[in-house]
């Protein structure tokens, strides 16, 4: 079945695109150009499913644990069972269900066995699985015994969102940053698993007084924020710019343009948009040898470290990036960004969806 022989397809996602995560917006906007229209979802329940029956072809889940969690984020077998009943009902009504495997498990886990059971049950009840890199197919089989209808769909760059990017000097003037310092940037939601504290301790290992670490983003954990404040108090080169809300897109552009290196010393990572964000702005990135960072090949703009002994390993990676040729890093990052163009990625997705129907 081809696009030219039938109507346009329609897809809804859980969650809907929302401020603070442009991935969803970019994915569905570009998918529309390939004959697949986006329809905003409602509450995933029998009433909404009956109302939209015949109008929507695909239901696309991204972080399904939110759909079987209570307000505190806790999950239970009962909640999962109710969710599976709704999934079965949706499939009986003719919907096809997709999961994009952004993570193997939720970042915050209370019970490892329960999380595995919930994820295993979910994986067996979806029609299609999208993974962001080839090695993820092996992880999916190893953990959840799924090989059928699994497709590699790479993450795209952020170039469409930041078509106009300020230069480094202009961005620094606007942010009030020193023009000559070397700036490492930890960016995004500031949560313990993202390792901002590791970056702060790693910076303390650098004797270079011209380095700075900026931790910029939405603080999500009061105790972690207090820890970062204490680290910053001991090293004036560490500077915190924390807020209760997401960083606006215009500020994202300024910080990415102003920095020299993106620091992502995560304790836990699988797929991460940060490497594509760094590449879009032509910046090197320091990240652990985990998840997608095991599978990027060897682009020179990505400096990985062994998660064991992270403070020292991140410090060494910081030193290596500081000494590297900035033009080589820039060229490597921009090549990687160009290789992850949304038009080609979503054309592949549309082809998969049309064939599946």
C-alpha cells in the first residue's frame, strides 16, 4: 500500500508534543510532510478510543510508564493490568500501537523486578517498536525477547528549531559571560541521574583558572540542588542558573552558542537528545560510554568516558576536549548533525507505517 493509493494516515501520541521537549514536535511536523497527519490525543481510555475509532490509525507511546503510574510516580501490577486491558481494547478496535524505545526502563525506579515485568508486558503488546540505534535491537531482545517488527529510526537534529543561531561572542555578551573563558555547559532538567555534581567535581580536578562550568536548567530535586549549591560554594568556577520551569528556546540557543563544550556526565543514559543538540550547535560533548554513546562510531566531537571512577574520568575528558583542535570538533559535530536530517528519518518512518497498514 502506498501513499498515492489511499488516504493520509493519522497518528496520535502519548504524550502530545509539549514545551520543553522539541523532539516530539519536530518528529510529527516532518512526518506530516510524508502523508501522516498528527491528531492530538486525549485520555487513553475506552471513551476516547471509541470516539476516535476509524479516525486514527496509530497510537504512539514514548514514555509508557507515565501511563501506568500514579501521581507519585509509583507503579503497580494492578495499574499495569488496567493499562494492558486498554491496550488490548485499542487493538481490537483497529488501532495499531507503536513504542519508541527512548529508554530501557524509567530513570527513577523503585522496584527492578516490577519495572521489568511492566516493561516486558508492554513490549509484547505493541505492533511496532522504533529504536534509535542498531545495538538497541539486541538490548530489546536480550531484556524483553522482542525481535519482530523492530525498526531503527534515528533521532533527528535540532536544526529546524534553531535555524538562526547567534555566534559565540554575541551570545556571551547577552548572557554576561567572560569572552575568554572556556565554558563547559550542563544543560536541561537538573536531576541526580544526569550527573551535574559529577561535572562539578570533575572541574575541581582541572587546574586551569580559565575554565568555567555552567549548570543551566530546570531543577527537579531539592536535595540535589542543595548539593550543587554546596559544590559551587567551594569552587567559584562552578555557576548555577536554575529555575522551576523549562529553559525557553531563545535561552537554549544563547547558552549553546556561548558554551565551548556540552557536559553530559550521566549516571544513567540510553538515548539522549543532548548529543543531537550539541551537534546542531557544532559543540563537542563529554558523555559516558553507555547506551547510544556506545554506538556512535568515533566522531571526534564526542568524548566518552568510562562510567567507573566517573569524577576522574570526566576530568580527563574535559582536559582532552580543552586540548583538542576546535575546528576539527566543529566540523565533526556539524557533519553528524547533517547526517541526522529529519526529512530522511521521517520519510523512512512513513514508509514503515504505510506498509504496516
